[in-house]
């Protein structure tokens, strides 16, 4: 495919806006259409981001023959249904994090995509940022020796509104699925998706969702990850990777613009001077993979997204946290 990939954006909320804004910076793709539950919202969004086509339903967007790939940006309990709508229409899909609310839902999506030879990827955008790619390269070339410990936190203080999706169990609220997936996915990227032991504790708030949590993961050879997430507490949002010959510090790692490598007697810094959030990098990766005829990403593989959701399921089991829409 020599031309730019035509993107469809499914939903018109907060993250859909951020994605649409950054997509304008993608080298191999452009926003072509948007779909919303209401035409008025689709038209408003299309006008704001100069998108040629506005659809009054998600189904109409999925059926648009000119759309190559769809970005799903609804709250997580709707991801499964919305992704299936797009896959059934034969579209490639990039779905916001967390992919689904539990591993069982994701299994269905993966099976459908693989059976029907369709592209599918979780929008864990952090993985595609230049800083994170550099950090992976530092680790792979042994700059800090053997990695032994990963620490990562992501938390912010949301306003008190029990109906808002972050606090609302009906909308899959809670720190684990919203902020916690970043440190968990980060640890998975560095230490692998299969810890031997998972220890966790959470503060379950008034609305019945986890407002903050701590997780300790232990891996073979004594490797450890210490992770925290919160939606009613501001955290440092830093990630640190400690190895036998140094450590790497990444301030605000989820939208990383800088990383510092502290080796034995050396300090190196990698800086990304981008002026936008950085959602175009995940879009460019999708474009590159589709142009190469690939159906999955090596940087964010489906099996790893699945293992991460299995881990989060186990953590929620430890807390006894189930959502109202999860059947027995
Ligand atoms: N990657 C990131 O940095 C990042 C940041 C924030 C959020 N997220 C993820 O993106 C997803 C959406 O988050 P958001 O903050 O954009 O949410 P939001 O602002 O509440 O927007 C969600 C959109 O989904 C659609 N929707 C469909 N059914 C809905 C329902 N029953 N209730 C509310 N909205 C519904 C609506 O669009 P229409 O009215 O147009 O149909 C709505 O505008 C979540 O899964 C979240 O975890 C990712």
C-alpha cells in the first residue's frame, strides 16, 4: 500500500480527541472517518479535526468501504463488542487499553482475528514511543547488565464523581484497568509476561472499585517488579529499571520524553523533543505492519496482551473485585 492508510475513529470522547490530534502527525496514515452513537457528535468531531466522513453509528463506520483500519476508543466494557463489530466488517483494529475487561473477552477477539486473518493490536501507546524503544535497546545491549528489579507507578487524582467512568463499576472503573495497566505492561515488557508469584493489595473505595493498589511480581532468578496504580492519588509516575551494572530512570514513563541511563561511571540521556502527546507512533506502527502484510505486532503481541489481562484477572480475584457485567 503506497498511499496513506485511511483511519476510522470509533467514539468521540477524550482519548479519541487526543488520538485524532496526533494522527495528523503520522507519516503513513490519516483520519478519514469518525463514528459516534449520535450524528451530531460525529459531525462536531469531524469538523474539529477536519475529518471527511461522519457516521451516526459504530456499525456504519465499520461498514465504510473506504476505511482501512479502525481505532476503538470507547470505555473498556464496550471494547469487545466494538472490536467485534469492526472485525466482522473485515477491518484491521487498534483498540485502546485495556484491550478488554478480562482475559476471557480478549480470547474471543484474538480467536476471531486469527481465524479471519485480520490485524488486531492493543493501543498500549507507551511501547511505541522513541524513548521506550531506546530503553529496550539499552537493556538488550547489556548497558545495565542483568535486570533484577523494575519499579513503576502511575496515578493521578481524579475529581470525585461516582458516575464518571474511572469510579463507576458499570463502566469498568478502578485504578487497575485504567492506570495500573501501564506499570503492569511496562514490567511485562522488561521482565516478561509470566511472573511466578503475584502479591497484591488494594484500597476498594465507596463505589466498589480499586482507588489505589500495590503489586509485587516475582520472576525466576529473584527478579522482582514493584508496581503501583491510583486514581485518587497523584503518584510519581516514574519507572526505574535496576540492573547488575546500573539503572535506567524514566520520568513520566507512560508518555515518556526522557530516559537517563546511569551505568558504572557513565550517565547517558535520551531526550524526545516532540511537542505532541505521541499517539502517532502507535498509529505509524500499525500502518507499517499493515503495509508489510503483518497481522500482529512484535512490540505489543496479542499473546502478551492476553497474559497481562490474565494477570489482572488474578489480581482482581485476590481483591474479590468483579464488575456488574461479568457473569459467573
Ligand atoms: N491511551 C491513553 O492515553 C488513554 C487515555 C485515556 C483513556 N484511555 C482509554 O480509552 C478509553 C476511553 O476513555 P476516554 O477517557 O476517552 O472516555 P470518555 O471520554 O468517557 O469517552 C468515551 C466515548 O465512548 C463512547 N461511548 C460508548 N458507549 C458509552 C457509554 N455507555 N458511556 C460513555 N461513553 C460511551 C462515547 O463516544 P460517542 O458518544 O461518540 O459514541 C464517549 O465519548 C478507555 O478504555 C480508556 O482506558 C486511554
